[in-house]
C-alpha cells in the first residue's frame, strides 16, 4: 500500500517500518505522505491496539532527505510553507493517535527522526542510538518537531540542543527524558515486546482517555476548572462498559476481555 513503508501486523500490534534504508530512512514528500496515511488508517482500525514505529537498515531516521531539502531551498516561500505544513501535520497525526505508540530507535535519529521519537508516546532505544536537533547546521531550525521535542526534553534543555546541534548519545537521551529505556541492540525487540505486553493489559478506551488527560492537564495551573475537568473525566469513564468489565475481571481474578488470549 505504501511506497516508503512496510506494515507488519501481529495480533493487536501493528509495526510501521520506514523503508528507505539506502538514505537512512530520511524524510521526503512521499515518506511524509505515507506516514500520515498509515497513522490515520491504523488509528481507525479497531483491531490495532498498539503501534510501533521503526526503521529498516542501519538507522531509525536521519531526518530530512538532502535532495528534498535542496529542492525546498530553491522553491518559493509559499511552497516551503505547504511542505512544512505537511510535515507538521504528519507529526501531529502520529502524536495524537488514540492508541499507544512506541518508537523503536536504533542508529541515527536526527532532526525529523528525533521528532518522530519524541512524537511517539514511548521511546525505546539501543545503547548506540544517537539523537540530535541538527537543523541549525543547515541554517534552519527544528520548527515542525519543536512541540514534541520540547515536550520530551523540556524547555531548558531545548535552549542548548536546538542551538548547539550536539549529538545526544542514548544514555544522555534517557537522562533528558527522551528515551524511556536504553538496551543493547540484541535486546531491543525483547524490550519492545515487554512494553507492548504491558500496554495490552490496559483498556483501549481508557488508554485513549489517558492520553487526552495528559494533554488537558500538562502545563496547566491547578485551579477549580482543572479540578472539575479531571473529576468529570473519571466520572464519565466509571460508567462505561470497559470500566465495568475491568472491575468485574479484577474481582473475579480473570483477565479482562480486551487482554489477548495466549
């Protein structure tokens, strides 16, 4: 279905493989369009519970394709704005998926690649993974990825890395909060599966609601409106069939209906 992607499905897990290994899965217009379409399709598929994003070849994603960047530099400002909006739309589509998303990162995750890792809910990286917001080296800025990278590493750290374009080793990425787990290359898939298994224990509607809750609460002051909003959210969920099933399953000491059967 997709020129630049492979989609693998196993049970309730869909893995999106960026498949431009010869250019380290660098972005071009086609990859951006394919990722946008794939995220929308998988989010609308009720059989998909978790989405994993990975890259074929030696890298997760090395950011923007240099030929694509060169063409953009020769295009008009209006054309550049349209291109930037498509990239921003893809990252937002990934970030706002209702299902849990995991970035499976190995090798380089530079520029837009770091943006993808940040836009996913969870990032699991190998010890040799390397990240960077390298855009200033090309006379530009990490604009489209900035909402997700700043969310991941914080404003203070962004002041450093957005300007220095330093390479961020995996251990440092974990210290910054970008990578949730750092493991050896031979343990990467096992760690991804471990986290996937934990995610599959949760109710799908409650997980979607949990993501919405974070967006509603993060960086907002605790005031009467926020307190009331959080109370309304839990009250609405408590009366749903999913919540009733979760409580019944717990009391009966059995797996909930949404947990995959062995």
